[in-house]
C-alpha cells in the first residue's frame, strides 16, 4: 500500500527537499503552499526526478483557518505522515486576513490547526507520524503578548518565539496523541540558503538535501518507531528545556486552540 504524506511550505528550499525524499520512498505526497505556479513547478520537477507520479498539490494560505478547514473537509484518504514545515518572517509586523500577526498565524497556529484537522485521518493508519520543523534558534516566548501587540516587533524575535512554541506544542501533542498511536517529534533542519534565512540577512552552508535530512529521519527512520515527544538536531535527540513543563506545554496548546 502506498503511504500518503502532506508537506506544508513544500516549494521552499527545505520543504521541496523533504517532499523529494518522501517521493523517493514511494510516498504519495501532497505539497501545500500559497503559490499555484510554484506548486505546479515543484510537482513537475519532483515527479521527473523521482519517477513518482503520485504527487499532487493544494493551494492554501495557511494563515487562514477556514482554508485549512476546507482542505481537510475535502480530504478523502488515510494520512500516514504530516510534516509541518511552512514558515514566514516578514520584516515588518503584518496581519493575516483573520487579524492575527502573521508569524504567529503561520509558524505556530497553522501547525496546531493542521494537526487538529488531520488527526482523524491519521487514526486510520498504522503508526502514523507528525514532524514539526522547529529550530535551534528559539526562545523568548511571551504567551501574554504572542502577537507583538505590546512589544516592539522584529522578525527575529517573532521567529524565535514561534520556534519555541513549535517545540512545546510537539511535546503537548505527543502526550495527547499517544493513545491514538500517533508519534509527534520536532527538529531543527539544516542551515540552508533560503528565502526564510535571507529574511534574517543570512545565507546557509548546507544544501537543501542536507537541510531536509533530519526531518526525513523523523519521518522515515525505523529507529524512531514508537518514539515520540523528542526534539532532534543533526539526526540526534537533543534535550529541549522549553518542553520540560507539561503544564506549560498544555497551556500553550490551549492558547493556540483559543484562536479557533
């Protein structure tokens, strides 16, 4: 049986490399992003490179909860793997159509919303996995002002708090979904020259394939069968101090759900 995966942010440097790695493992891969032309191009490129014809895409603005709901409402198959990878880092504070600060909406809430929307389809599969692409560049989460309504916004601070939130929510969902047999792990991808890294004024010293290695390890490795709630860097588990407080992790999850 062919397994099915969803990858968000799938035409960016790392996202496309993740999708390619899954396609080479004969997954049917749904690529998610906002730009139809780039999604079409990515599907054509990856189908040609991997000889996998089971690639398709969906145009979604992940900052819009209703678009995620509509997508899930039309989904018609079991889901074996969800890779939350999408990220944005606008230099000035911007808001989604829902009036939510954009990094919080995409980098945090879309992770939670995709998980909530697709868990019912994952429960129908054998040993499904969720991979949340976070970062070692994390910290400074302010749950009283997550949208920088009171603090001065800068994209670096907003990104760091989002990546802390990704790691904390991964631990919270891991505990919550354990009884469903769904594993949830988070990771730092490699340092790749990408649109995202350029938004912070940086490049990157690793290829997209190297950047995708750890997310793909969490998605595919037999070594991780049954392992959940971890945070990984460079294919290795790393102690995550942010996610050690189950009460704090759950409080963050409640905050994310409060936007629904």
